[in-house]
């Protein structure tokens, strides 16, 4: 377990600082996408991620499948992107992209998930779930649940073989991945062998130590996170539901989850969410690893083309995924 946010360094690493300065010099000040109409903010987020999606690692195969709507959970038809690495060992990783529940897509995370496919040796499936505010909670979550059910029941429908299944996600995607497991646990359905979760948002608490410390960023800010929550979970009563805020899950629900591997960014308003989840798991007698990458901002895993810390973090995640798949598959 890592320590409290207030005990961790707050400065950006030299590499992170230099990269952010370079981006600012090249692009200048950018509008806050959460203050734009959703479609415009989405376009701005997509454009901002273009710089990270170059020099893509080669895959053995990249294809798309459409998961039919599932009336039982209220999902919509969901496009999924399947990436198979050249050295595919076995198994599948369901990766749920972040973006504040409102932005981004399988394409904005293309390089990140390709690197993850290479590092894990697993096929990676990325759902293009419905986004807020047009589709608030639980729409996106139910799309992820439907894809998870497809993978647990018949992976051949996506051109994949039966084998170990892990779930993963970054930021809002980590929330959705964890919430999908809690949903399926409540439904008595088969769960994945484990989860690899990156700098997740696990509650709507914007008064946590890291929110106080990094309210103004750099990068993600508390005000942006508030607006994301207002879009995704506009009803205050829904925010008390563990399917929206996984940190509100009961001890029994958390104890029964498959093994988790948690990673957080050191300069991030959401750091406390990961530390709080790790602490609860630890108090329940579990030994889920928690790591904090110092000196990097929220979303740093998008930057593998330019940031060594991002590449190293995904290498560590790949090793953890292989271990989880071998141990529990």
C-alpha cells in the first residue's frame, strides 16, 4: 500500500513537466471541453488525443464487432474494437476507455490499448459505450455489462478463443469496469479472473485530500470532475449506488471481487479514490497491489509515444495481467 496523498510528492517529474510545456508551446491554451456543448467537447477531446496516437505498435489483427442490445440489462447495440497482438499468448482483456463518462472512444485510446495488448500478450476488446450527457447513468455501464456477458458466455462471437478474461479501464473506464463486476456479482453471473484498473474515479467525493490538493490541476481539475459527474449521474440519489460509486459497495461485495491491481497517478485529484479503495480492500484482508506513479498527471497513460513513465507503467500492468491470468485462469 502507498501512503496518504498528503505524504506523497506534489511536483511534476522533469519529463512530465517538459512534455506539458512542449504541448502548450505547440497548441497554446485550449478551451475546457466540459464548458462546451457535449458534441463540441467530444470533438476537442478527440483532437487533443491525436498527438498521442502515432507510431502505433503493429497488431496481428484489428477488427470490429457489434454486440447486440440486451433487453435484460437495457443495453444498446455496442460497437467493439478488437486488437490482437502479434504474440498473442491467450486470453482477453476487456478495456473500458476513460473520458469523464462523456468523451473519448476506442480510437482516442488506440496507442494505449495497443501497447497494453503487447505487454499483456492478450487480445484487447474496447467497447464504444454510450456517453453522457445524452445517455446518463446507467446507460454506458449497461453497454459494458453486455460486452462483458458476451465475453464470458461466447468469446467466439468476437472471433476470440475461450481463455482467461480480465477487465481493465482508465479513469471513468475504471469506474465502469469495476461497477460492471459488482453488477454481475449481484446477478450471480461468472466474473472475470481479475482487473487491472488505472487512476479510477470510484466516488463523487470532491472533498478528498487529493481533490483539495490538486483542485486546480495540472491536467484534470475538481471543477471538471464535478461537471462530469453532473452529466453522468445527474440524480443525487443515484450517486449513492455502488454501481455509480463503487467505493460505496458493501464489504461483502468488495471482499467477493476477483483480484484487483490498482495504479494511480501521483498528481491527480482522483489519487485519493484509488488509495481509499486499496485501503478498504486491505482492511478486508485482501492483498490487492496498489501503486502510485509519482510526478505524473491524470491521463498520463495516453502519452506512451512521448513519456517513459507511461511505457513503464503499462509494462508493469502487463506483467500483473499475465500473473493474474496464469494464477486465476
